[in-house]
């Protein structure tokens, strides 16, 4: 299965891939925002009011997922205004510039890089400076962490890697897995197993699952 | 339906409801996107099945596929077969064979489960019982190895 199954990957830069499962999960992450105008009847949907005729007053804070923010964000900004989550702000940028390897990116939102690229889509008044500093900041954290990811993925053969992987966000985890796969393939070739035809992993999984279906 | 009621209300004058319609529209688009991605992913996996497993799927897998997916699989099989026939010479080229570069014509295999009788090109039949070992031509058993019936043994 792993050999012939090619899922749709996440998008690059500011665009998402429509059919990519990774992008769908990433756009589910929440953003803090503010309601610009009074929003009648929305209170029930957002879990704040009791009656269906109540309106969310102007200026109240909301946590909305990215896909909703993108849809409701108008160029005239009548409905929703979006603020950057705290991890992308000044305080955290100094942490990153100090030592990027220490930060637990998985806890801060498992899609740090992808989500940050999407945030540039919102026309914020401070956006040009943020975009500049953001892209510089992303690059630098990425470069700083990359060396460690590459090292650990190429040298951890047949070990339990959960301790290494726990602090990486999704993009970094994908890179780590690619590195591991390369390492495993090389070891396989060294042992002479490269010419051995194997049953596909799909078949092996299917065999295991069949037993549980018969029982349950 | 609620969206349509709101739309008619909005057209008749209450302009502050536009965002609500937009909100529901966003939700509908989101649901549509999730559904499409799920169905597309299923198709990708079914395509992988053809390459990994062969042209006949076990009935348990087919049970889980919808009628449209079965039809898609059959059409994909046909396109692949037409393509393979047109490539390389008169008889065509089977692209699903020899996924890993072969080292020899005959290989040693061990049987993992009972599969009954198996006929090879010169007419002899071989009984495949569990744990029996055979020395067979590669192109005949590649399919069975991938399906998990035989196991390739390295000497």
C-alpha cells in the first residue's frame, strides 16, 4: 500500500490544496477574532446564547476556525476582524531567535508553518511588516530546527522515536518520516533484501483486520 | 432550507442578514470540501489496490466499496490493460510485474497457507500446502507473493 498510494499533499505558500486532507485538518485550527458588527442569530451556532433570536453584540471576542475566518473575511472588513494568535507575535519571536530548538511546536498548534502561511492571506493593516518579519522568522526557526531533524532521522534506526518526534509540528514530522524511510530503504539494500518480493503492507493489514471482523 | 428562507428575507430588505447567509454558505462549502476529499482519498487507495493486489479483489474488500467505486475500478483496470497492450511489442508489457528489479528467473518460495493446486507452463501441477517449499518461475508466483499466499525465501 505504501508503494502505490500517493495521497494529495498539503499546499505550498499561501494557497491550500482543496483535496488535501492535511490542509483540511490544518484549516480547522482556531483563530482569535472580533465581531465587527452585531451578528443576529449567530449566538446559538457559536454556543453563546440560549435563544435563537439573540444576537452577538458588536466587538465581542470569538474563536473561529480558519476556514470560517477566510470565508467571512471581506475586503471591507464588515463582519470579522482577525488577530494573530499569540505564538506568531513579538514575544514568541524573541524566543525563536534565542534558540529555536527548545520550543515544543507540537503543543503550540501542530500546524505552525502551514497556519502561519495562511495568516498572510488576511489583509491586516500591519501586514507588510508582519509578512516580512514572519517569513524571516519562519525561515530562521526552520533552519535552526532542520539540522537536528535531519541528524536524528538519519541515525535512529529501529529505535523508538517518539521522544524525538514529540516536539515537532506536522511539516517537520513529514520530513522526519521521509528521512527514516530513506534510512530504512538503505539498510534493506545493504542486507540484500532489496530484491526480495514482499507482500504489500495492505495485504498484511487486511489479514489482521479480517480476524477482528469475524469475531466482532 | 433555513438558508433559503433567510435569502428571501434578505432580498426583501433586511440587509444585516447577509453575513448569516454567508456563514451558512461557508459551512456548506466546508462540508462539501470534506466529503470530496474523503471520496477522492478512497479512489486513490482503490487505485493503489490494483497495483498492489492484482486485477481481482477479494470479496471482503469489494463488499466495502460502493457500486460507483467498483465501476471506477473496472474502468481503471480496462484503461491500464489497454495502455499495457499498446506499449512494447505485439503482446504488450505487463507493468505490474517486476516492480523490484529481478535477479534470477526462478525463485525459491515457501507457502504460507493452503491454496490448492497451481499449474505452471509445462503442464505440471503443484500442490500448495502450508510450509511446503518450491522452486518456481518468477513471473508465475509474483502475484501470489504479493497477495501473501507465498513467501519469497532468500538463500
